[in-house]
C-alpha cells in the first residue's frame, strides 16, 4: 500500500517502523498496529510478511488510515492506501536499499 504525500517531512530512514491505525472491516473500530514503511524514491510503502493480514483486509475495505511515525509521537498523518498489484513495483520495493529486513 502506498501513502499520500506529507509523510516525507517526518519520516526517518534510520527506523522503518511506524504505527498505523486502520478501520476494522467488520467492526468499524480503529485498530492500531506496528509495521514497516519503505521510502522508495519519495513514494511510501507499508509491507508485511506474506499471508493473510487483517490490516491489509481492512485497507482493502477502507483505504483511509492514520500513520504515526515513531520518532514524532505527537504527529498523526492522514493517508490513503492503494494496494500494489504489479510484480515490477513489488520487486523494486523489496530490492530497494531501504528494505533492510
């Protein structure tokens, strides 16, 4: 999923960990998790291990989310996710220098 602009102002490459708050697809309640974010040439991607993920299912149902950068605890950034479906973009993300697993 890709975030809208504005995150670059507070993002720090040294720590790819952020929190995101999604809206539960069945409950409609906010759900906050810790996840990794990649900055790939000014585009922001969140990623997780392969398999079924509740956060991804929630974003598919409602792409609006809040991003909470770890180093800026007072900042809550509104964003909108778009799932990356093409293999070429996925490969660029996973092979990018910021993808230090």
